[in-house]
C-alpha cells in the first residue's frame, strides 16, 4: 500500500467514520463538505475512486500508529455502483495458526 492509499483511507475514516456505508459517488459529494477529504480525492472521478477501492478491498491496511488499521469491503451495489464500508480493526498482526480466517466462498 502506498502512502497515498493510507492518506485516502485516513481521510475517509476521519470524514465518515467506522462502519458507515457509502458509494464512491456519495463520498465525492461529501468531499464538498470536508476539506481534508476533498484534498485526498482531488482530481478523482467516481469511476476512478471505485477502481482504487476495489484494489484496496479486503487487505488490512495500517493507517494509525501501532497495529491499528482498517479494512475496506464492498457490501452491495446500487444504481451507481458498489456500496462500501470502511471498518477499523485493532490487530493487524498475522495469526501464525491461521485461526479466525474467513473461509466462506
């Protein structure tokens, strides 16, 4: 993950919070109310943002000090595209035994 991706995820988390559902289009609209988010999304289209979120999807991302991070996931679709959620996770250390892995198909 590049620094720009971490900055984007930090800006999303600071702007809309943990566990809030959003689409790329809604996030771009919300950036009109939040200067930090607007800077992180400068020059980005909804389609470009969606592609970027898909690239980051499912991979735990360290966005804070220590092992605190977040995971972005697509949870559905609407007429404008995917619906996303950004969730804070407390421990990004890999589990050496593989316990807790989600094995659903």
